[in-house]
C-alpha cells in the first residue's frame, strides 16, 4: 500500500470517527457500578416525593420543665420547629423566628448546656467559643446593667450574688456576657439570649484572625489567596474553561455535561463522585456545580478541601455561587479570585444552547439584585437557543422546597421569568438531596447530593448522594440520568 492510499485510509477513518462522535456513538456508554467501596446505581430523572411529616412531632415525652424553660427563653414570635435526642440523651430543640434559628441543647436533667444562633439571610453564626474577639472582654458593674439585659438574667439559672457580667466585642457587634454556675451566656443588646455554653468546654475562648478565618483582615485574605490559590487560578478560571468547552463542541452534535451541587462536607463522597465522573464514557465536556463547594468560602477551605479533589480531574469546571461560598465578610473575594472576576452572574452560548449561571445566594445578590440582569440575558437570547439556568436556592413557590428556599417575593419573580422566556430547564442546589418539579410548564431539578449532610425529605429516591448526567441534544432537549451512591447495597 503506497503512502497516498495510507493517508486516504487514515483520512476516511478520522472522518468516520468524527461522524460517530457527532451523533453520540463515539464511545460505548460506560458508567462504573462501584467506586471506592460505594455502590453506584443509575436511575431515570424524576422525584416529586416529599415527606410531609410534621417536624415538631415528638417521638418521646419532653419534660415539662424543659418546655417551660423554652417558653421563657425563646423570642416572643418564635416557634419550636423540632425536638430530638442525641446519643448522650440530651434534648435538642430547634426554634425558628423568621430567618433567625436557635439551637438549644438541654441535658437529660433539664439544664441548658448549649445554645447556638444562626441567621440564614445574613449568615450570622454565634456559637460558644467562637464569639469573643481577643482582648475585648470588659467587666461591667451590676449597677450599670441595662434593663433589657437584667430581665434576661432573671430568667437564667444563676446565683444572683456570684454571677459576673461583661461587655464583649463579637464579629457581629457588642454582646453582653454573663457567667455563673459553670455557664457562659451571650445576650444581644435587645435582651435576647443568643448563645450559651459550658465554660469547661471552651465557651469563653477568645478569637482573632490566627484561629478564626472569619476575622481576617482584607490584606490577610489577599495574602492567603496569593499563597494558597494563585497557582490554581488558570485551571479554575471560568472564562478560560468556557473557551475550552466551546472549542470541544461540534456544531449540531450532542454533547454531555454534569451537574452536581452541595459537595461541601464529606470529602470521601465528593472525591468518589469526581473520580466516578472522570471514568464516564462518553466523557463529559464540562461540570457545573450549583454551589456550596466549601463550608464558608475561605481560601484555606478551597486549598484543603476543594482543590485536592478537583485538581485530579481535567474536565472543565463551572460554578453558580452558593451561600456557603461567600468568604470572609461575605465579600465573595476568594470565590472571584479563584474562578475569575464577574463570575457571580455570567453565561455562554453554544450552537443550540445558552447556559446561564445566576446568583441568588450570595450576600451581594441574595435579595434579588441580579434579577434585572437575568431578565436582560433571557430576553436577548437568540430564538434558536434553548435556555438552561443554574442557580443555588430553589424558589419558595412549592411546599416541598419552601422550608429551605429563596424568599417568596423574589422566587415569584424568578418563576415568572422562567415561564415568560420559556426556559428549557432550571438546575438548583441548597437542599441536600434530589428533587424535581414542573412549575408553569418549566422543568426544575434540585441537585444537592454532592457530599453535604442529606435531608430526610425526599424518600429513598431523593435522600441520596448523587450527580446528574445531562446529554444535550441538537434539538435543544436535555436527556438526564441520575447517578446515585450508596454505602452498601442494603440502602438502595
């Protein structure tokens, strides 16, 4: 065979392979059935089951003295959301007052031993041992105690003659600290008890930026990013990855991408999912994360948790920011340092699709600030392109999601935009599980099974670690498979 014939044969072979790839048969479908001691199961898309069990239902009798104390301690308009026991037979009580959540722990004898406060709109988090800024504790004369604070002290189990009171600085302003009977109580200037803990367990620990990432100065954050993240900026830059993705897509052919969310807590699960994705055939062209990649968005968390896992994978990575990705002082500095500036809201086009990443979770845009941007991007999408939207928080228009969702007002605007501009599919995270719905004819998927603690809300088909395989077809439709991970076969 002469050289001309050899080159002709190779040319024809390459043409055939490219054609096969264009119609999606270049690689035989391969999805590993096991990975790192985890059993893998693939199911069709869809799960609208919702566990409507009343969270306040008690499976044990709560002592009357504890119920009485709860009434004394909780805010006037707050409601008890749940009771349960832990492995030490302590009684855990969750109390909700709008965006304010209070987590009380009572001993089996009925004594308050811990209280943590969180606000899920401002992301304030007050827990014993993490509140006092170093050197800020100052003794306060009992004669100068404000009336609101004195009224709260009366309700606490203290010996009036021996307790001590101080003012302290926290990351969220001045608090009043009361100590006595081995306990430390942290009171807001309004008089509301916000945190409490045992002194022997470190409730009086003082904090600074050396042992509390949230207290770091702007210059310290920059230094951390330069030291820990700089060498990974090129790999994770969203806009560089988009260029790679667009070069890899053949016009008018199918292609595969992955959607995963909320991988922030369990490195074993997260690592196994990413390793599993890397073994798929056909190989995905990109991965989209619907947010909450790390616990707080600190540079050290990206360096210790996220990067070691993702650096082993060569598939381009895109992300829609989650509320846990905000970083120090909710600035999103670390997020935009690693993934690129202007990555809170962005989009890119292929031949038949427009992929839109929309921020509804950061402190910067979490109250609907980006809705005008979203409307403009949707409105200006060419008619021949299917619109796929990725965001973090689900809309609070369905009962099954409303308990942990974006606020109702902005959710209603969001849903109307999805309908008005005939969005093909919306992918979300935030709720740790798998759930689907069709709202006003538009398909929605919550995929929050990347490693964060699962919620007991969506049954055996939804309360599972997972990711989603999406095959984007030339006609603008998305074919989905859900890849689920189990510790053992009995849990399937």
